[in-house]
C-alpha cells in the first residue's frame, strides 16, 4: 500500500515508561486518570488507552461523549470521565456506554437523573467546581447545595468532585496553593456521607509534579504521559519522561545551487555561498507550519541542519551544505531523535511561539501514525 512520506512514530514503550513514572511519583494511594482527549494529544486515543489499560489503568478522561463511546467500542473498561459534560441529546449514549460526565448545571443533572431512572440504572457524575480557572464549573459557594441535589436524585450518584488549576505551571506558587486550600475547604463543608463514593481531583501534570497538596485522591496527567514536562517546574524534581511521538519524512531531492540563489516563495532566504539543498516533502498542510520558515531545524544523517526559506504547503528545503553523503530517500527527523541529536516538541513549540501540547496535537492530528 502506498502511504505518505510523512509519518509520526508513536513509541508505546515510552508511554508505559511515563505512566510508570507518574504512578511511582504519586504512590498507590492516589489514582490516575489518564487524559486521552483529543485523540490522546495526537497520539491515537485507542492504542494509547489500550496500552494503559493493559498496564492496569482504570480511569480515562475524554473531552466529549463521542470519544467515550469510541473508547467503550474499542474495549476500554473502567471509568470514563467526560470532561466537558453532556447535553440531553447524548443522554442515551451516556447511559448505554456507562460514561461518567462532569456536571455543572442543575438542568442537565436533573434530566440525566430522569433518563437514568427511566432506564433503571444509575450514572456516576463528577461535580465541576470553578476554583479559579474561570472556565467550566459552579462557584465554590454553590457546591454544598449542588451535592445535596445529587443526593436527592435517584438516577445519579456523586462519583467525583473536580477542580482545575489555571497556573500550576507558572512560577508563582501562591495562587495554586490558595486554590488547593479553597478546594479542600469546600469539600470540608460537604456532608461526608455524600462524599463516601466520590473521588476528589484537581491536578493536571504540572500540579501533580509541583504540588503534593494538589493530588487529593486522583491526578489527571495528560502531557506528562506523552513525555513532556509542563512549562515551568522550578525546584521540583522533574519526572524522567520520554517523548512518545516523533515525526519523520524522507528527502525527495538533493541539489546544489549557486551563491545568491533565492529559496522558496518570496525569496526570504538568499544563499550566501554555494549551497546544497535537500527538498523535503513536508509543509504546512502536514502541520509543519509556515511560521517555522527560516527558523526550524531538522536532523539528517545525525546532524542538525537549518530549514531555509518559506515553508510551502507540501514542501520545504533544508541546508545540507555541511554534511556529506546525503541522498534522496534518506530519512529526515523533524521531531525526535537521530544519532546523538534530538529535536523536542518544546523546541518546535518555541519556534512556533506555542506550547508542546499544540505541536503534538497538530503533527499527530494530520499525519499517518506508526506504532512501536
Ligand atoms: C486536559 C486536561 C488535563 C490534563 O492536563 P495536562 O496539563 O496535559 O496534564 C487535566 N484536567 C482537565 C480538566 C483537562 O481538561
């Protein structure tokens, strides 16, 4: 079968390694919700979830109901938490596939409870409290009353209380510590009987690494599973993570051009010497954004070389003047390791003025994947 020259390679051994690092860090008393939303940050939701399930993981986080259904159809058991909640048009799927939605408004909570009762079943819900993210959730003062409502409804049971920390990856620690305290305080006010089956959780990767106070009964790592530390982890011992995704292509032409040649659209690069170029069949349609023009580097024959000129829709040029023996057909590493060189998603993110998360979702989202 013919397939694109461009391909992401997903190293499932690295995924398992990262998962074990996280488990070891938080200890047996703290559960792990593996966040596999957005096709597991571009790594492929099902292969990632199946690998982690085989490692013993039993709680998964997705953004939408559709993803939860796909996990169940793919053989994922255990708990599947739908982080963005649910509308009435998905109640049937929530019940049929036993998903655990996040809830934050009484209307949909009551509707869900009625639907569950009618189907003679009970659905676990996670109450979302906005402890400072300014995104989804009820305000902390309303938590007690909301929990009472959940208790009064037959079709639903409180399976968790969830908060989210907006600045866990920033240098200043005071805000996050205060938000963890606020979460603990609101939980204190709730009748312990209502909480008996509820798991408390607020920590993403940054929080679980930097703040033991944020771990409560469960942590929700996403980016760290895929091998990246969140931006700032000053002071805290970093996890020994391995990047899971690499991104590769293959040279389609090697050629020499004279000094003074303009390269690619707009001639934004003019060669300052006689230059040997490798033409690569990768461009912004493959997620290798135009923003990387004249900025990115790639690895060829174990050496880092510069991308010259604008990145086109399906092509770009690397300067291989200083390396010997390069031929059309040779492998090029756009992200990942070759020989002693490595280009990480963090480095590409810096060139793109974004974060590793976006690079992984982007490359993984539009390219073929191979699993190791
Ligand atoms: C995406 C997400 C996470 C995972 O965050 P990372 O920074 O990738 O670890 C955790 N919790 C919620 C609610 C999320 O949406």
